[in-house]
């Protein structure tokens, strides 16, 4: 983490957020959440491949 940017309103790069998302999707917490909420898993699969950000 770049501590110089903590007080800045600058956003991280898109690549940074993609890496964070990949780390989150492989976390035990994410797996537990998906198993607890099967409809969430279906919704996530339905959105896979969509370009949700312009």
C-alpha cells in the first residue's frame, strides 16, 4: 500500500482494483459468502463478462 496516498482523493489504477477483486474472489470469506447466499452466486455468474464500467 502506498501510504503517501492515504489523504489523497486520487483513485488507484484500474489494474489495482482488478488485482484486489481477484484476491477477494479467492478468499475464504468470499467462498463462505457464496455458499451462504446461492442467489448471489447465480447473479455473479449472470454478470460475468459484462462491461459494467465505462
